[in-house]
């Protein structure tokens, strides 16, 4: 499988399909896309993953969204997208990278911690207050948001 990772500027239906798996609100997605650095992973012509990066402050990069096509998960695409974000952060000289994830998304929590992200804080009942419909993830009602951070500046 030849994998291509490249920036995109226009969000297509295929991009939205993936992004809506990570954030179940198109209007929310449309709010952050214009100010973001959007990257897709393709195997040939098929889009199999996306990562959306946004400089929150001059020294903080936020991974606003990351999603991999469900039937492709577990094959390293998420890792490649995280590595892209780490390289992007290094190129822009940011001090830290932040990402939010649902508390029941155990595989994502594992992946981010594998790359050195540490828990920063938890927003209790974020998903129950933010969304009208109940969200189930791993057969558990998703309620809390976990914010993680990776320090990009070496300290001794």
C-alpha cells in the first residue's frame, strides 16, 4: 500500500465522513476548518485518514481532530498522522501540542500517551452538555473529555 500524506484545502464529503466520526457536529467542524492546517492520508485515491492542526497561540499547536477510516484502524495510519503533527510542531517551534479525546476512547488514549502526551485535565460531563444525543463509545456512554498535552521543549 502506497501511502500519501498531503495537505488539503477544500473539505470534501469523504473528509467530512471521517471528521464526523471524531466530532459529531458538522457546524462545529466548519468553525475550525478555515483557520486550520488540514492533512489527509491516502492509499492511492482513497482518503483513509485526516488530521486537523491549529495554532492556538504562538507556542501551542492543537490537534483539533484526527480520524482514520474504521476498516483501516490498527495499521499505523494514526501513528503516521501523529508523527506528522510532531514534525509540524517542530518546524513551527511550538512549545507544546494539545489534543482532546473522549474518556472512553481507550485506543486513542493509548496512542497519544505512547507518543509522550500526558493528561492535563478532565472536563466532566463535556459530551452530555455539548451534544443533544447520547454518544456511545466502546459500549459506554461518553461523558467526559480528557485534555492531553505534549511538551515539545526539552527540559533538563
